[in-house]
C-alpha cells in the first residue's frame, strides 16, 4: 500500500470527524428534554401573562382588536419613532396598563391590544416620553 506524502494511516475513529460527537450530543439533549418535559412546561408557564380584567388601569375601548394587517405594519415601525405614528396604525388600545420604570428616571406607559385573530394573545406596546419603545406579546 502506498500512502501519499508519507503520512501514516489514521485510525478509523479520526476519519469520522465530529459527526458522531454532534449526533451523540443532540441525542442526549433530546433525551434530557423528554425526561424533563414537566420542568420545561413549568418554566414556560411562569412567564408573566396579561389578564384583561385585573391588569388594566383603565379600559379605553372594549371593541379594540388588532388585525393581522395592523400587526404586520406595526412591526415595521422602528423603536424611538413617535407615539402618534404608532397610533395612526393601531388607534385606541383596549386598555392602559400601570406605568413602569424601565430605566432610571423614565416612566414607561403601556397599552394593551388583544389580537383579533388569536383571542388568547395580547400585544403590549411600551412608550417612553411619547416615543415608541417596543412591544411584547402576552399569552393567556
């Protein structure tokens, strides 16, 4: 047998590369997830949710619902844009939530918009000093 460049033959385990290691790792992660499924459900369910009855400071519009089109347009607005620009898209919120202190010295306003196409999901929009500061989804 002639070997190019006079290199000795490598054992079979070195020729496989990292594929078996990746496969074994993924298998172990999958098994761990299957065994700890209850723990994962607990972690996921412990995220804060929005309750339309108890979290609102003041209900603004009982009929307020956000459509898919409104949501898609809203998600294109960059942070720190004017609150009036956001309001052109979403109009009046369902309710106003209690203010937060996200950063030192800045009171943040929050407004809730239930999704028309998913009644268990609410979009919460955050404003700081009349500027759009972001959003999050709340799942019931």
